[in-house]
C-alpha cells in the first residue's frame, strides 16, 4: 500500500468544520479541470495513491484518468464504495428494495449488462439471496473504476458501521472474499468505530490483518468510543491501520497533526486531502520530516 | 440487559437497531415489519426474531422497550399498543398526526412513568445544545427575531409510490422536514403564540407540499421566520441553519459551526466584541457507537440511560413533541396553498 494517499472529500464540497467552507469548495471544484489540476499537482509532488468515493464526480475523474493513462503511469487507486448520499436520498424516496432495483437498472451500462442480468436472474431465482444483491451492487459501484489500477477497495463507513452495529459477519466475510476474487484487490473497511470493528473483523469474522481506515487525529475527533481506546488498538492489535481526518477538517495545525500521527506506531498509510499546491507540499514535507 | 423490539426496519429502523445493538447493556430481541428481502435477511443473518405485524411481536415477546420507525400515520396506534404493554418508547418524528391523540398518549406515558422519547435528533447536537445554553444565559440580550431554515435535496422529482408522497400518511415536507425545524425552534424559543403568513408550496410533488414557510409570533415580544424545503438540489444533505438577533448581538448556528457576534465584550463567556467562531471540531464528544452522526447515537444512548435511571421527564418527550404537532397542524390549517 502507498504510505500517502490523496483523499477526495475537498472535491465534493465536504468539510466537517463549516458549511461555508464546504460551499466554497463546491464552487471551486465545480469544473472538472479544477479537480484534475489539483490531482496533477499532487502527482507532480510524487503522490501515487488516490482515494475516490464512487459518486457522480468520480465517474468524470476516472474518465479523465483513463484518457490520460500515459501521464499517470503507476497510479494506484483506493476507491471507497458506495456513495452513501445517493442511496440515502433514493431510499428516503423509494424504500430500500426499489432503490436496489433502480440502481441496478439505471446504472447498468450496456457493456457490462450481461453479467449483471445473469446475476440478477440468479438473485431472483434464489429467492432473494442477499449476498447476490451485494455482489450486484459492488459491481455497479466498481464500474466507475474499470480499467484502472485498483489496489484496495474500501467499504464506506456508513455501510461498514451499519453492518458492524447489526453484527452481520457474513456481509464482511463475503465482501472480503468477493473483492479479492473478482477484483484482485485488497478489501478495506472505513469506520468511525475503530476498536469495535477491529475486534469484530479479527475475532468474529476471522479476517487476518485487515486494512481499516478511520479518523485518527490529535483532537480525538470522530475517534469512538474514545481517543485512548483507538490509540490502544493501533498499538496492540494486528491489523493495518490507515489514518484519515488527520487534520480534523482543518482544526489541527499541520505540524501538530503530522507529529501526532507519526507517534502512533504501526500506521500503514495516511489519507489526506488538500486543494492547493502549498498545502499538499507542506503535508508531504512534514510527513517526510517526521518519518526521518 | 434491556430487551428491545423494533417496529419498522426501513432506513431509520435499521440505523436505530445498529446503534442499540452495539450498546453493551441492550439486546435486540425482536422486530416487526411486513415480509421483505430485508426482514428475511435479518432473520437469516442476524438470527433476529422477525414478526410480520407488531401486534404479534408485542403479544409474544417479553420486552422492556420498543423503537418505532414506521410511516408517520401509524405512530399513534403503535405507541398506544406499546403503552398497553407498559413499554418504554422511542418513536420517530413526527409524534402523532393528530395532536389531541398525541396529548392523550403523553398523559398515559407520564401516568405510567414510562420513558417516552421522539426522534428529534437535533436536540442532541452539540452546537444546538450549546446555543440553547447561551440563550438561557442571555448572551445576546433580549431576543428580537430569528430565522430558521432547513433545506435539502431529498425530493427533486415527483414520486407517487413512496409513502412520503402521500398526504394522509404524513408525507410531504411538512412532517418530514418541517417537523425537525419547528421542534428545534420550540426547543430554542418555546412554542409560538401565533403563526401568520403560512404558505405551503408544491415544487415537484403532485400531492404534497415541497416548501413550507411561516412567521411565528411570540407574546414575549419577538418574531421568527421559518423556511423549509426538501426540493433544493444544491444541498448535498439536509441542512439546518438558525440565525438569532438579540439586542446585544447575534448568533448564527448550523451543524458545523456557531458564530456569535457581540456588541461588547462578554468576560463571563470569554467572548470578544465582534465575531466569535466555534466549530464542531472544538465541541464534539465521542459516542459509544457511531452509525450516522453523533447526535443519532447520543439520542439513543440517552434513551437507554433514561430507562436505566427511571428518568421520565426526558428530553424530546411526547409532551414536548405534541407542541410541534399542534404548530404543524396550525400551519397546515391556516396555510395558503400554492
């Protein structure tokens, strides 16, 4: 896994600190070119790992990456699936089952449709085997990233934490196996409940050394049930931690933020987002400085 | 160990179930919903005791509490049945489409000393709780006016099939969105003595309103405007914003930040003259288990805590929530439809 992964929240108007900042980001990155310019800047600084959530903008970004393959030789993508708000709005509008049906029908491009139809048939003839639905939904989400070099596929935290809360171990086990087998990639999990998820994946699901991405920052922001509990798990348990929200949406000064992360031993990778060359370079510089 | 039954396993029902299932002292004992892929999935993979109707669940399973997350028009009936079984109740908002009935249910719950909570989740959000405290301490002096807005992009085309598109099921942006906004206003400022200039407007929906606006009048001498719409696609997710004008300053609050403008320094609160800005990242507190937002976890952790400590004058009680139902009924009754 790349040690530094460039995140994408900033491109989609996501900021956990202020609505205005989120709005300003949404305006700044309205045009695809503004996004691809930042990606190029990150690339030029030496970043090779990029995280992308499977939302509508990701489709455009991936089209760009496919078209410019030669400029991004050695690119490693770390998708997170699904895009939760798409489903949230649809589910509110249509209910869970109609949403699944509609997503499968509407996002089914002609090229990959045969496989989906075959699986869809298998689903209905199996009397609603949920693992088949899951495979279908994963396939739909993963179409966005086709022909690109995908290293880890992260299950987005809204889904991970719902499945964790309900204790549905088969979902994690099946997800893990399916991503490995079908996409030849490493399965990963994003969570807001690090200690609980690590215990569940390793002890209940029997997954060895899983990749788990979660907020890890000096403020303890989104570190549930507590910063101390998360730090202890990182120090003691066998898994591959990936740190996100390291700046707590800008609440922690860069130097303090990176120093804190460097002091947490065992962290495999850091996901960070930035929208200017200066901030990208600053973060990279600090990470190098702290790891020396 | 507290045993919970869940009526309705849609999006909110599953979220509540996940949060509560992850609490150390709670057991998800049973659930009821019409048979579907979801219910057979829960039965198979969670080993959940699923019932096709809530009556059978209440009859056959010994429970301590129920969580009701069904379409709004069914809340009153299910709450009444659960009260009949002496269960503590958490019910999704809005509480009851018929406020008179809601008041009757509130009295029964209080008489039986049962915890009775409605899913008005904003009351558990750090920044709105903080603003409530500031208002109580008169940080901006006497309140003169407020603006409360809740906007989102949930309905950006007509969908006749969903229950939220049916008026008599409690669909429409009035009960789905405006209930949150009105409850928040009541939480911060109390129930308005009168509402005027009530307007409901269709944008995409054929049968229900997509926008609600109203002016709230208070005998205490201030006024407020509310604007609620679920048909604004520019919002990535539902967003609530409240602006409060006082004689000595102003507060602007949303889920991410709280901005306080003061006409003069406030030593007591450590605020300076001019703008003072606090971010959620400064105030957020961890939860036992996170599923959707800290406030969603906190409201249920509070519900369980209330049961364990026999606290029955709880936050977001039936009685408080009936006030919102009365205001919504008034807005609907008095509104000009456009």
